[in-house]
C-alpha cells in the first residue's frame, strides 16, 4: 500500500512544482543511480509529499493499518496469517 499523499502539497498550486522536482530528480538519478538518496535528500518537499517518513533508513516498522480500529487490526492480522 502506498503512503498517504499530502493532498495540500499536490493541489493545483503545488502540484506543478512537485512534478518539476520529480522530473529533475529522475534525470539526476538516471545519470548516477548510486546517489539516489543524496539527490532526494536535497528535495525534502518532494519526499514529504509522498511519505511521512524522512528517516534515511526506516526501521521503525511500517505505518500501514495504524489508523485502523482494534477490531479491524485483529481482522487484518488474522487474514495475513492465512497467507
């Protein structure tokens, strides 16, 4: 599941700027893929538009399901256990 997108950052006012940052970052990454983290660190607004995590390495677990009710969390866990 994708992270929740910050709609305020991607509205008609901010969307074109974010799209331009995506294009610029993609071009730089294609030229030097090993520098991807450094390239994205220079664009914090781009990262924040797509993710609430700004850690270089996210190792605190995932956020999927954190806004579910306790009943829904238990149902999700039970479903995943069947896979």
